[in-house]
C-alpha cells in the first residue's frame, strides 16, 4: 500500500533492460552517443518540433534550475505559483544556478490565473534600477497539488508572459500524467499553447533517473549546454541516460505508465468517496489525491503498513487529539489494484 510518492516506485523492466543493453562495448560520452541521436529525433517528432534543442539531465531539480537560469538574468525575477516545486522543494537551486535571480510568488495556491500573473508582472519594474526586473514565468504541470492547467489556461498565461517579453517554462516532472489526463498531445500542451521550454519527466513515471529539457527555440541551446557542464550535470557516461529515455519513448511507454498511474488514483478516489470523515481537497485530476481523514483512520492505516505523506503536519502530530489530518496519496505506474482495494477496505474499517 505504497502511496508515498511516484518516485518511490520501481523502474519499468523495459527501462532496466535498455540500460543493460547499453552496457555493452564502448560509446562516446557526454551526449555524443548514438542512442542520444535517436532520443533527440524521437522527442522532436513527439513534440512536433523539428528544430527543438533536446538535452538530458538526471534530476528534476537540475532540469528546472538549469532551464530557468538559461532563460533568466541574475537581476530578474521568476514568476511561479506559491505552491511550486521551485519554491518549496529545491533548496533555492533556481536562485543559485541563475546567479541570484529571485522568485516572485503568484496567487495563493498551486495554480495561478492569467489575471493573477498580469497583476504580479505589472508590480515589477516599477523601481527602476533599484528593483528586480521581470523574468520568465514557470508553471508546473501537473501541479504540486495534483491539479492541471487546461490548454486555454496555459495559452492565456503565455499570452500575458509574452506580452511582457518574457518566456514560459513548464516544469513537467509529471508531464506524462497531465497529457494522459487532458487527452491532448505534447505539442498542444506546450509550444502550441505558448510554452517556450519544458522538462519532460521520466523519473516519476518508470525511469531510474532521467529528465529531458526541451527548448523549442534552439537559440538558447548553447547557453544551456554551458550551464549544464558548469553546473556538474553533464554525465560522462551519458548513454545510460539516453538508454532510459529511449526505452521510455519506445511504443509510448511514457503514456502507458501515466495512464496506469492516473487510473490507480481514480480507483483510489472512487473507493474513498463517501467514506465517513473523508473529504477531498479537490477532485483528483491526475495521479495524486489530497484528502482529509479522521486521525483514528490514519492510525489504523499506519498500523496496517500503509505508506503516504501527511500534508502540513508532522508525524508526531497524529499522537495528539484533534481534527482531521490532510494527507497526500500518489499512485505510480506499478501500484497493483489489489493494494489500492486493500487500502480502501482498511480505511472503511
């Protein structure tokens, strides 16, 4: 009953097999391997972007921080949601890799609207040389609370950002889950909606550790290459990153895994719906469910071996008496239906 995170699950066998297959003979390093040539061609085809610059890194934080640093000057500010991975979970990596650019928080939650973004951007560059200058906008898809930006919302946000002459970057650690949920194409959710660069996440969806960073305008390509090397994120034995991404793209494994994870979350939500004392923060939209539950239910689940994260409360807090606890449940591609059903049965008491 593992719902702690989709990065806690196993890698897909096809990904591991591809890494083993790549572990034969010799190959050029630093991304000059033949596998990477194939990955670049596949991602360009998948995103319908034949001129796109494609790079691989091993972590989502590296993807976000290096991409934003490439799109941002040190004296600028990056506009992001208040509840965003770049704000809450990256130990100031975007600020570090950009040489000191700050983050400006937009809205009050995991998503922001075009109107909220416009207000935030209008509030910058009003102090001349004394204040931060406007920089790129970043959105997380799906968000830290498991919600989705619609294609229209993305287009509206991009229009505002571009109106101020700034690019849009999409943190796509769970990009595949969003595409599966929206029923759209990668192109429709990115450059067709005005997104200028994106991370195409693999680690949370069946890979060992690989993320693709894609710039739809290759003008920034060389700068990203330099930042990746200078930031110590250019792998010497790069073929093992390439092998993972090649297997992930083969026969749309990325989409198959995402659909399985999303379906698991929908099954969990259906099972918990109507259970006394359980209230959803919002209807699940991808592969993450946030729900309040009575403390006694939480204790019962913990005793049965369930694994998930409390949201906004320490583990010690469950020993206290009080109101309901908010928890996050994330489903990954490998979670068996039987485990979901067992969890629901225990929750129901």
